[in-house]
C-alpha cells in the first residue's frame, strides 16, 4: 500500500453511511491539492458546527479557487442519516460552486467513527495547475482593468457630449443667426418703427392726432382725454378746430399719440385704469392748454426740452448712432409709463 492509499484509508475509516468513491480521492491526491479539517467543540450542536465549518472553509483561498472538491463528514456512531437542517447547510455549500461552474466536481460522504462524540469535516480541494493559475490571474487582472477602462470610455463620451452641448449653446446664443443676434435685430426693428412714428407726427396738427387716437380707442373720447391729460371741453374744441393748443401741449399730444400707436388700445385702457383720479377731464381749466392767438402756428414755435430730447432719440435723417440706440434700448423697453423727456 503506497502513501496515497494509506491517506485514503485513514480518511475513509469507520462505517460509511453515505460512502464516497475512492477514485475521487485518488484524482485529487494526484493533482496539486490542499486539505481543510475542522472539528466540533464540546457541547456544540451539529447544525451550528456545520455552519461554522463551512463559513471558515469559504475563507480559504485554496478552496475558493479550487476546481474539484471531496468532503468527508465524520460523525459519532449512531448518528445515522443527516437531518433536514444539516442537508440544507450542505446543499447551500455545494450549490456555491455547482450553480456557477459548468465543469466543477463535488463529492461528499458520511462516515460513523467509534469512540468519539465529536463531528469532523475534512475537505480536499484540488488547486489549479500552473497554466490554469496564470490564466486565472490574467482573468483577475482583466476584470480589475476592465472597470477603469469602461469608466474612461464613459468619460470620453460625456466629454464629447459636453463639448457638443457647449458648441450648440454658443451657436444658439452667439451664432450668426443666434438668439442674441435675433434679439438685437428685433430691437432695431422696433426702434426703427418707433422712430418712423415719431417723425410722422412732426407735421400733424393737434386735431389730426386726437382724431386718430379716437379711432384707435373705438370712439372712446374719455379714454383719449385720460391718456392725453386734457379736459373733455378742450378735447372738443381741438377736434372741431375752434381752439389751438400751446406748443408744449402739442408736444405732449405727439408723445402720447406715438405711445398709443406703438402699444395699441389695450395699453391705453390699462394705462387709464391705473390712474388714481379720472375726474380731471371734467374740469374747465383751459388757460394753460389753449393759446390766445388762434392764427399763430404752434408747430413753428421754439422747441421744448421734451421735444429736443425725443428728436435726439429719434433723429429725422440718417442712421442713428449706436449710442442713441443703446440709450433708447435701456430707457424704453419693457415699460408702460415712461418718464417724459425734458420734464421733471
């Protein structure tokens, strides 16, 4: 009997309740193998012992990396077949390998040994050969480097996406046809229309402007009086040509005429609704509104401060400078009531 057979005889000593084939042990002894043995403690239950032994075995690298296992369970005489709890622990341990490997060999046996009150579990595990070990090591290195490689791919993709997004955002806001340029063009169109409307009223009479505003207000003369800040009596005299306004009143009417044409009837109604008092249109104070000499052409008098400021904002000829355009954009956009130029 050679040394291997003697070792096998020692391991298989006792009565085999569930015997294990000797050929399985011989195959492991031929290969590079390791041995794990654990014995129960005094007073320890069989279930607790098996659970402790299996947990301890799973911490052994030689067992975890093995390709074949043979397990010999030694129990006292009279133990008999294993209980359902013991079978459950054993099945859980065996399934740890057989469920995750296609060609994994796992054999086990139960032997009763006389003159002992303790259980013992012996596990023989074959270690991988040198080429197999190198292959496993290569696979481990590959698994370790695969994750950073995937992260690098994601980083490159996210970087490209961020670059494309920044290019799109820049083109959207600052491109040739971007939002910023279109917004600037819209301001210039609005400024050009307001400039045209202001200059259109330069040669209009008070009667013509009030008539146009009345048409815009759909015949609501009170609304026109509230916007232009003149009494109803004065309004009738101006519209019928009975009286002529002073230069300052004509310039104010030009301003509100310009605002009404730009913003429409809804603006006129909203502006009138914000007035704290509307009774002033019934007052009969006409001294400061009507000039005494009805034959005098108020349009040829000296320019008022308000008129000078508006004429500078909306020049009559030539292209306005960028400075004038920027001043208008800052002072006139998104406002309902404007501070009257030249008025304190």
